[in-house]
């Protein structure tokens, strides 16, 4: 009968033989003889027969699509169903046998699962394969699918029933493993056909490979299972997001533009749209079960499941990027987000607990050139913080792994986790700018309150650093210093805040060493050198000295005397020093800086912008002294007055020196005479009407904030003459003009700061005319009244517009980011000049032509004087040579 079955070319006859074998031979063959006497002889031919029938059917559908009809297809489908039915009988019979082992039926599971796979795959592509015939044969295809499903259920029962023991032959264990591999393929095929069937299949698969882990772990590619399960969870998660009820704006977008980034707002402003709640809950349940199976698989198989973690990494990024508080999260109802969080996102923590020890994950997450998509940049940052939370509970080897960086040529370069975190923070400018809210740290006796993203970063980064062993402290210092020197201020501020945590809760010796190290760097910066990196370092040192001991502060003054390091003492807060030390610093700074300014003013040589840079540290140091100490020095006042008189404001309007001079002058207002005050106010009016940066305008606003309690000197106070009301009116009109222009400024920061200062000024000043004269414009008056009444500003932009604008600013910051190494010698900085401005078209061209004409007129006058006198003095010749050299440099 075996020979006749094998040699027969009639499929119906072969199927009949199979039925006869099941009805006549099964009862008389013992379980131990099934493999050798029946299955090994018959099942390979059955599998081949099924494949041939399937191939024949598919070829006829593709090659003769216009000819074949329902009558030609249905019989072939029935043959396939008959084969499936026959195998179902075989599997059900074996399930009823007592004490059966896998080696007794080792050919049956591979044949059955192969036929199941082929049947499901055929049904999956049937819509496109059958074309117009699909509607005619859909019932038969459904019958094939159901029969294959029945066969799968019986096979699953058999697989759970068959034991694997230490006595099971290796070839049988290998066969069992291969069957599990085909079941994995079945899961992938039916993932979008029948979700319930897919979940039950995955559940069986995870259960069976976990049950027989002892025998299968070295033969099974578990990482493939993990990848497929992660992909399925991602697809289900995205389906849940599509089906979840959405927020539907019931009012204007501007009403919710000031809400948090969590994607949820009050129910009074929003209503839930009609989402498919039933489908959402069903898919959410499937997601939850799949995530539980994934965690179980990772837990049981450990390192064997970690060989390929890219898909798992992408899955975690998706969770973080599509969930609050991510700006990329869809606007779902609060209940929907909560369901997603409790059902699915809770699995991220146990997954990370299992993964933290794996080097492969460390390599993926901290790779040097991380090509995260824009949507995943914030998610990458949250993922790194989540990993940091887990690391303190890991062993020393794991902590060493995450803190070390690898730059060897034979490996993929990667950063330490701290370096990777700050790199990801640099891409999160919008999240740091908006009120993105995250859960804070729970304190005993206090409710859990949300905190900003910046606070969240500083809190958990500081907590992680506090757990790092002392041998890794140099890594922490190196990373913090690098990112403090970064040109992106939002990243540098995080670095500085974390550094201050170290100083606050570390030892005094560590804080002292850090300050001295940073001061040593700053002491090598050329006098007058200004860039954002230097500013960041000065800010950091100014904050760190607050945590130093008194004896360390005294040493700082001794090692870096103010007379030799004026740049340093221009930013250090004097209030932290003792009264005696503060007096010494004040006297040294005033003496040294005033002397240098006097020498500069007495120098009759032609001054360039480079020469002006030399004054910056001295003016800044004086400003710092007068900010912290009240002092009167007539020589300082005289020098400031002379600077205002001799400097051309148009030439220095974009120069840092102008900001420093305004800042210093604001502390000398009470000592200015009326003439000097009018001169300064004239210059300031000239400044704000020029094309200057917002930094300069904010400095002018700060200058005005010091004038509220000021009473202008009258002549009878000085010369015993009747007060000159005209001069006072002249002063007040200039102040009104300044306020009026600043209150109407287009820059929102300048406008808002001007409103705040003007509000305080109006309460303090005795010159009421300034207040009324400043509000001549109706729009300015309305904005001021709105501010005084604390009425929120009506923003015309919706939240998405605001996010888009911040994204554009982020791209601009990226383009402008340049790491500029600080110069250590003054010779490299001798000829520094401000960078040339961008060409502005015809206006600039006209100005240049005008200047050229003026130069030619000057040359004509010089030639006339030479003809009259006949001799030119030596100093004149030298000045002309210097001017000629400068003109040559400009034209080169």
C-alpha cells in the first residue's frame, strides 16, 4: 500500500489511501512504531503532494488568470482541504495515545506545521491572487482557513502533550526546535489576518519554548522571536493610537496653546471625538498580552534573546515618542492616554531592568553617530534617563560598561551614557522651551507634582552621578566641562545645574578644585575676549564660588589677585566673601581698572575697535564692584563721563563694550551731573533707534530700572541758583522717549521687560510727566494697562504653530553651532575685529559711496594744508601710515 501510495499519480486515490491508513492501521500500530512504520514512510510524500497542488493552483491563477474559472479552482481547493483533514485525523489520533514521545511521531509535527503555514499564506494573498474570482471562491478559502486553524489547534495540543527529556535524541530536539521556528513564521503570516489567533499562537509559542528552555536554548534563535514580537507590538500600538478617541477642539486653538505638552487639556475646552472605543480596547488588550509575553521571553532566555535588539530599541523609542509629554504624541483624551500607560507603557521599566546588563543595547543606544529621526530625539533622551534610573541597582561591571566610551577602530565608536544624554538634550530645544511637564520625585508627606523637562533632566542626572563610583569621576567632570563649553545655552545650563549639584553635595575640597581648575582656564583667556563659551564658564564659576569655604575663598583672592585678573573678578559675586576680603577686592579692582582706563584715555594714538576690546574687562569689573558695593570715586565717574563723550556710538553699537558701559553707568546715575545725564540719555536714544541686538536694548531697559527713585539735581543744590526747570524737562522728555520706544519694541522679550520696569518706575518716580508722555501711543497704552491688570496676552498662534517655530529655531541653532577652542595667548588675538555684517543691498552700497566721497574730500584738504605749510609733522605721517594700513586690510 505504501508503494502504491508513493507511485500513484492520482491525488484522489492517494487521499483515499491516507484515509484507509488512518482507519485500518492506526488501531493496530503501537505508539512506539508509528514513526518507523507509518509517518516516516507517508508524511514526506503528503507534504510534497500538498506543495505540488498548491504550486499548481497558484501557477494556474497567475499564468491563466483570464481563462481559469470557478470550476477550475474549487476542485483544487477541495484537494488541499482533504489533505488538511487527513492530517487532522492523524494528529487527533496521536493526541489520544498514552505515553507517546516526540521520537515516536517526529515526522508528524513538521509536516503538519508546514501545511498550516502554506494554507495561511495562501489565504493571506488570496485577495490579490484570485482577483475577480475571489468573491466566487471566498467561502472555499474560508473553509480552508478554518480547517488549517483546526489542524493548528490540534497540533498545539500535541506539542504541549509531547515531553522533551534528557533521553530525547538530539535530532528530535532539533526537529522540535524547527517546528517552533515554523510556528514563528505562522505568527508573522497571520499578524494582520486574525489578531486573536495570532495572540493565541504567540502565547503557545512563548510557553512551549520557555517550558523546554533547558533543551532548546542553544538551538533556538530567540532574537528572531523577540524582533517579530516587537514589530507586532509596534503595529498594534500604532493601531491603538489611530482608534483611540481624539481630542476635538471646541474653542479656539489659542485657548489651549498655553497648556502643557502632555496632550491633555480640561474637558471644558475640549471634547472627545467619536473614536472606535471598542476596537481600541480590543487592540489595547492584545498589546498588553503581547508585551507581557515579550517580558517573559526576555526574562527566561536572558542573553540569548539579546543578540538583536534594534527592533526592541525602536519599539521603546516609539512608546516614548508617541506618549505624553512628547510633542509628537497624538492629541488623545486623557482617559485614552491613561489606558495606554497602564496597559502597555508599564512594561518599559521591567524590560529595561532586564536589558541594562546587555552590551549590545549599550552599543545601540550610545552609538557615536546616532541617526535618530526627528520624532525620536526627545524619546531618546527619556530612554537614556530611564536607563540611568536602573543603573544604580546594577552590578559594577554593568555600570563600568555604560560609563565607558569606545573609540577603537575595530569597534563602532560609542559614547558614555552621560555624553549620549547631553548629545540628545541638544536636540530637545523645543521641549526645554515649552512647558513640557513630567512627573517629579515623590517626597514623603507631599503630593506628587509635575516638573519641567529641565528640572527632570537635572534631578535624575544628578541622582545618577551621585551613585557613580569615585574611579569614574573624571568621566563626569570631562562630560560636564565639554557641554558647559557648548555653544547651545540650553544644554550648557543643564550641565551647569548638574555641576552645581556636585558642588553643593560634594566635599569642599572637590568644589575648591573645580573652581581653581576653571579659573585657571579663564585666566588664560585674552583680556577682552568674549564668546558664548567664555560666558558659560564665567557663569559657572560665579555660581560655584557660593559653595566654597571661607578659607578657600581667601586662597582664591591670594592666588588670583584682582589687580592681575580683572576679567575673572568681573563676574564673581562679591557677597560670598567676608567684609574684609570684599573691601580688599573692591579697592584693588577700582584702583587697577580706573588706572588702565585713564591710561587708555590719555593715549593720543588712533583708537580701533581692537583697542576698545582692551577696556571691556576693566569696565565689566567696575560694573561688578558697583553692583555689589556702594562706593563713590570721583576719578571713576570722570572716566565714565569722558568715555561717553569721546566714543562714537554708531561705531560701537554692536560692540560688547557698549553693554558694559551702560551697565556701569546705571550704578553711577546718582552721581551724574545733569549735563552728563543728558549726554548719556541722548546716546541711549541714538542706540535704540539704530539696528542693535536685543541684548543692548535689554541693557537699556535695565538702565531705566535704576531711575525710578532718582531725583534730578537742580542748580540751586549746586550753585545756589534758581532751579532750571528747562533742564529737568529736557531729562524727563528723553526718558519718556526711551520708554516709549522700548514699550513698542517688536521683540517680545524686550517689550515684556520694558513693561515690567515701566510698571515699577511709575510707582516710584516723582516725575509723573514721564509716565504720561511715555504712553502717547494708543497700542502702547493698551498693552501697559493690560499688563498692570495682569490680563494674559492673547496669542494668535495655536500650539502647533508655536512648536513649528521652535523646531525652526532648533535647526537654526544647529547650523550656528561651532565649537571654538579658546585662545591661550594674547598674540593670537591682537588683531581681532568684529565679523563683517551680512550685505544688506543698496543701502550699504550708498553708505560706502558716501564714505568714499568723504575720504576724497579729506585727502583734498590735506593736500591743501601741505601746500600752505610745506612740512607735515612726524606724528601726522605716522597716523596716515596707520590709516593707510587699515584701509589696505579692509580692501584685502
